[in-house]
C-alpha cells in the first residue's frame, strides 16, 4: 500500500518558502509532514498534506515545478529499536531505501520510505505484521 507524496523544487531565495506555504494556506491545505534537502541553488521539498491532489494542483497552478511520487508509510513504536528493526527487515530482504523521513502520529512514529521494490516492501510488511499508514489515515490528522 502506497501513499502519494508531493516533491517540488524550491528556489534557494529569501521568502520563497513563505510564498509556497501561503499558497497552500489559502487553499486550506494542511501539512502533515515536510522535509527540505538543500543545495546552494535550490531545495528539494517533500510534502505530505491533508489533500495531495488539491495541493499538487494549487502548486502547479502557481508555477511550481511539482510532482507526485509513490512512497510507503509504516507506523512503528517511537523507540529506536523498532525503527532499527524495520530498516533491518528491508535490508535483509535486499530492499534499497532511496530516502526516508519520519514524523509522529499520535503516540506512533510514521516512517515514510521511498524504496526500490514496492512489491517486496508489501511482502515484508505483510510477513512481519507491520502496519501501513494510508492516505485516509493521514487525512484524519
């Protein structure tokens, strides 16, 4: 089970992040999770929102270079040991984690992963009684 994630290029210039957030705010889009990786010229922002399709359209309509990607979200206990166990399960199965970030959801930690083999991820989750977080779950936030 996958969820949609918004990825966008963010110019590394004063006020640009504020402008983008104002666009989302005006559209009444709620941010569930955000991360930015930067270089000297731009940042790569990844977002999970209360309404991915709406956020995507609003950003695109405002001239933002944006895409929707498939990622996996898994709920675990917030201890480092649980986090490590999930990563180890994927490692043993030969699944490459291209990138990952996390956020708290209630008293749980949600791991958001972009992986090389989504069918293998589903198998690992199913065989190890892990819990997917769905887009419906996220919209309740």
